[in-house]
């Protein structure tokens, strides 16, 4: 049996780690938890420490795409998600792929400019 090196071994992420992944404030994530009922990280202990799973991070990626990348207001983002969840997920995936592709193309252009 081969070892899967690509598998993420971390089960939970702190609110600080997740905020840093998306370039957000922790307060923004807390606000989104109030506004989007499907975003519910595990809360543990008397200090109510939030623990985000990969599924939670995917939910945040969807909200981030709509609100921060595409510029929707919270109410419009809720409406889009409620009306067509699969379509919004698919568009978010396509947009993320395009952004990654743009980054790779920009890196290739820099390498080509360096060779000239």
C-alpha cells in the first residue's frame, strides 16, 4: 500500500489559520457564520474555540468567491446560494481554476522575459 503524500493530515484549522488562508479578519469569519447558516464550525471547550474542517473551508471559499472576489452583497450571495447551490459551486471552481491558470501564465511570461 503506497503512502499518499498529497493527503492533508490536518483535521481541524483554527479561525486564525482560516482567516489567513483567505486574507480575512477573524471577525469577518464570525460575521459570515451568523449570516450563512450552513457555515457552522465545531466549537469546543468553555472558551468556544472554533475548529474548521475541510468542508467548512470549502463553504468559506464559496462565500469568499461571491462576496470578496465577485463583489456581491451578503444578501445577494445568500440568494444566489439558496437559488442555485450547485451552479454557484461550479462557477467558484471555474473561477479558481482560471485564477490559478493566470498565475501560472504570468510566471511563464516572467521566465520568457528573463530569457530575452
